[in-house]
């Protein structure tokens, strides 16, 4: 017998109606950035790539890639965290979201077996990867470690 949204199951937990999943796409640059800004990332935003691999090899900054699915609850939890990383590292990093349901070949190539999977690519290679959810401070610390104090400082971070 199905329970209504206001009934409780025998354990006392309230049964809730499923809420629709809302998909937000992270901007490459924050919306508050003035139009007169002459940053390199602004021109990179207009570039088009023929494939994900093309983006990896041609990107002038490291890419923080979120492999996600719209139905994935933990993936939705990471959306504001990734938005914060895009804002915090806006000149040194680009956040990219790959929907694994729409692009299963890309997910398979990078052996994505759990969602969300977050990977930091530098020079086309993965230098950091994790599955699951991290808070802003944890993710920022890991990104900072791999980016180093300057854009070129990343010795010994390939593992």
C-alpha cells in the first residue's frame, strides 16, 4: 500500500513527494564581472571546442571537471561548491560540467564509476580526482595544492 505525502511509515519517517530536479549550468565567469573586463578568461569563454579532448589540450588554464547526472542528489549538492570554486579561482581555473547521461563515452573513457566524480586536469592530464562530496574548504585546499602558489608551481602533484 502506498503512503500519501503526509503519512508516516512504520519507522516514523515522513514520506515526502519527489521534487523536480533543477539543473544549473555554471558560468565560466561570474555574472557580476563587468563587461569592460579585459581578462584572458573572457576571451576563452567564447572559444568553441570540437570535443572534450580538444578542450583539455587547448585550455590555457587547468580544468576542474564535474562528471554528474541530473538525477544524482550528491551531484546537486556539489553545484554551489563548484560555483564557489569558479569564483575563487576565476583567473586560474575553469569549471566544466559533463552530464554522464548525455556523454557516456566521455565518462567511460575517464572511468567514471560513481557520481559525482570531480577531476582536475592540467595540461590534459588528471592531477587530482575524487568521487563523492567535499565542502568548499576541503575542495579549495586540494585545488590550491595542485595549482600551487603561482600558475606554474605544481611539482610532484601528478599522483
